[in-house]
C-alpha cells in the first residue's frame, strides 16, 4: 500500500493587528488525532478521505488551525514545524513515503520569519527532494516564489465565502494520485498580478469574480490542465509577496502552463476596475443613520457590519469606535429591542462576568490589544448570560446589557459567523431590530437571519480603505494604490520537477 504524508496548517495572519497568535488560539491535532476531526467541510478532510478511499495509507503529522489574527508566535510555529519534520523522518524510516499531499492556507505569517508555507515546504523538500508534493490552498493565499519552487502544484478554493474547501482537498488528492499512478510530472507557471483587493469586493457570487472563476473552471477542462487558480492574496498583511497570483499547473506541458497563466492574468487585469462592494456600504456615521431609517421602513433585523475590526479577517476584535457611536446616539435607546452586538474579544471582562449572571457590573470594554485604534469604554450594565467553553475554540461567552445595547464578550479571539452564538446566549437575532457583527460581508449563516445588510466602514486592522493602511513592504506599483501599465508576459515563472525557479 502506497504511503502518503500529510499535514495541515491554516492561519490568515494580519500584520496590522498587534496580537501574537499563540498556542491557546489554535486547535491542534497530532498524528492519528487528525482522523477524529474529519468532516465534510474542510480541505484536509477532502485530502484524507479521497486518498483513503483510493486505497492509500495516510500518514498524518500535524493539523493546526486558528481563527485569523495577528502574526503567529515564532516559538509556536517552530515547534509545529519541528513536530511535522520529526514525524516525517520517523515515518520515512518505518517504510518509504511515496508522496506528500498537504492542506495549507497560504497566508500564514510568523513573527520574525515571514511566510510559513514556503519555509515549511523548503524543509520538507530537504527530507523528500523528489517525491510528488501537492497542496490545497485558501483562495486568499499570498503566493511566493518559495512556495512555487518547493512544490509540484497547488489548487486553491474557487468560492468566497469558502464553500468548496472539501472539494478543493479532493482536487489536491486527485493531482497526487495522477502523479503516482500515471507518472504525471507537473509543470506550473505563475504570474504575479500586482493587485490588492479586500474579500468584501471579491465574493464569487458577484462580478467580476463570477466571470473570472468560470474562466478557471473552463481552463481546467483543457486536456493537460491539472489546476488553474486565482490566488487573491491578503491585503491586511504587509508583505513583499502581497499581490494576486495566477497559477496554472499542467501535466508536463510548459507552453500550455505559460499561455494559460498569461491569458488568465490578462483577463484578471482587464477586470481590475470592476471590483466593488456588493453590500450597501457607508461611512460609520452614515451606516448607523441608514440602519435606524431601515428599522422604520422594515423588515428587520437590519444587520450592520463593523467591517474595519473583523476578527475573521485577522483584526483584533476589540476596537470600540463603532460601539461608542451607537451608545452615544439617542435613537439607540428609543428602539423597541436592544441592539445586539457580536462582539468583543475581551478576556478580562468575560472573567468578571463569570458567576455574575443577573448582577450589575461596571466593565471597561475593548481596546486591551489594539490600543492605537480606539480606547476602552466604561459601561455599567447587567450580565444577562454566561456560557463556558462555547464552540470549536472553547471560548467563554458573556452577554452584557448596557445603554440599549447587548454586547457579546468572548474570552477567545473568535469570529461572529454563526447566529447560533446569539441564540445560545438567549438572544434571538431574528427578534431584534438591529444586529451588529464584527464582520465584512455576512456569512451564509448570518444571511439566513438578516433582512437587510449594511456595511459600516469602521476603523481597525481590517480597514476596508486599503489606501489608509501603512504598507512599507508591499512592492510598488500595485493597483489600486498606483496607476501603471502591466505586461503579464514579462512576469511568468515556470516550475517543473526537473526545472526550478524563474
Ligand atoms: Zn480565505
């Protein structure tokens, strides 16, 4: 039975957020623990199940995942990497490994080190210099030459929100099987398209992404194309690799890889002016006014996104500027139902709420981590609910009611992606007039409740106004910060098993 080594590292690291993401933020499985967390919605499960169903023996090393946040701790990353390498060497000693098939994010960044993926792959290639090595990637991968040089091919998600993670894992597994069973020696070509774009302008159900993603699917129908990708990058990390990348992997066909990569890069560039917000979007003051007006017009709930401080885009989740605006507004107190606000990453306040349900407390909410964007807000109010160890990341949750707002406080840095969080705290969002979430575009789950969605352009380390971010490492020129001409033909890098680098 052929043996395939696997590992999974998933983190989207926001370099503008001062929090260092550490061990407590990660859900980590070592070795065979991976088999107990398989599901039908993530890429590592797609990789493992497909290869097992095809009769391969899977050798799992480490699977680690955390909610997007600031850069990952160097100490933690080096420990995880060492664990992967030690397990890889031990497995190889036991019986020969035949291939590697991984599930990586592509925008995981480590304090003092930089990109995680290229670093890990380079080390794995020292142990397995010639074996087929493939990986699935997140669509928001920040692709680098190092990633390109040390792998045989990648396939990224084609849907944002990411509803095709499992299928992408299946696709990566099939590329691995093709290399093992048909002796395919992949050749890939990539083009850096100097472009920065926020996820809120690039949902794949909207244009121009719909057209672009369909072009990838059409390209993959060509004989010899193993995968065609738009890797969109991650604008809230200042990195020398920040950009969109087009990556085409073919079966040993350099000229096809090159021509498809150039064609898809030109197609992307031709749509550069078409990216825009598809949610109603306003300044924070205007967004709040429009929301109050929408309540009068109905139907409700009206959802408001506090988009500049979105923990699922790696922001700290503790910026208070939008909360202050809401509390100050007289219209807040005149609503029939308190505004529901999900929420604030505030471990200290959560601890204070523990065992205090029903009691009146004074809390200093927010700004414990991102002290540059806002200051904490003193609020006197009642603890309405407390839940220990909620969800996958086992965050304690408190619901705190003050000044016409009910605020969810979390002990872990988690996203406000699921309305069930509100329900579990005894607050049904469907019964509220206004629900605020620290999110950009709404998740599919929140959308099922929202009757209208408004995005507020607020401050924080996921600020949607990319021009306001303090980039120093991103290579210029880059669109839309600069105006320039782009020649994709001059930007192609080829890589095959026999041929490395540009
Ligand atoms: Zn993503």
